[in-house]
C-alpha cells in the first residue's frame, strides 16, 4: 500500500515592510533557480517524478513552495509539448 503525502499551502499577503527587502530578492532568485533546474532535468530526459523529488529536496525554499514551483514548471512544459509535437 502506498502512502500519500498531503501538503497544505497557506495563502497570505506578503508584508515587505518587515524584515529586509533582500529576503524577497533571495526568494525570487531561488524560485528562478528551481524553475531552471526543472527545465534542465527535463531536457536531460529525467522522469518527472524524479525531477520533482530531486529539485524539491535540493531547494532552499519551504518544501510546499518548492513543490508548487516544480508543479507549475512541469505543467508549462507539458503544455508546451502538447502544442509543439515533435
């Protein structure tokens, strides 16, 4: 029997008046790195399940945020492949 993991995502407004603006910049750069790594592994022929687990495990974001970024990237890649058959 397989166990499934359920991830809950909290939605809230980002208050950039607290803390450092650098934190937001670092978060944006990490999100871009996650997206680029997902694309790179897809082009290298990796299985999508392996891509997700590898990229999420190596990310410096909160796990559920990383999962959402990878899911979004894979969805966009799938749409691209559906609309550009080889």
